[in-house]
């Protein structure tokens, strides 16, 4: 079973910085700050929780109650990025805009998909806004 045993605070900080740089490039926003934690599901499976600061005030006109970039799921997989041939143990991390409506409800929209190793290195990524 894969885990983030080697994911030190320094590795988490480096991962956050690297994700921020790519997300800034993809979204055109030059001020993204991410909070990343490693969490566990009930069965002991580890996963990453990633969330940006509030971005709603940078959207004009203001259309949402809240707007952030966050992960929707993700997990360990043997399937690497589409360009990689063969198997590997990698963490699949889809990132999306998450927005809350003024009335009720929320939704999301794809931004990027990242493939991350156990030490927090981004091995590949795909821009979902170009798709």
C-alpha cells in the first residue's frame, strides 16, 4: 500500500509551491496560495487535501458566493499519466474550481490533473482548461 510516509513538511511546502506555479500558469491568476494536508480515510488510506485561498473577489463581475481551487478526490493508482508507458505507483490529484452559488448549492469545473509521487514530486500534469 502506498502512502506519504516520506512527505515531510519541507516536501509539502515544495509541493504547494510547485502546484501554485503551474496553477498560476494555467489559470492566469498570479496570486494562488495553497494549503495542503495529508489525511486518512476510515480504512487507513491516505489522501491529499488541497485548497486555495478565497478567490471570489478576483472574479468580475462577482458571480459566486465562494470560489476556490481545490481537489475533488484523488488517490493512489498504478495508472500513470497518459504519456507514460507501463505501471507505476503514483498519486492522482484532480484539481477543480469549486464555487458556491449565492442561493444554495455548489459545483465545480476541471482545472488541472497532477500525478505526484510519495515524496511530493510532480511527475506529470495536464491542463484541463485547454481540453
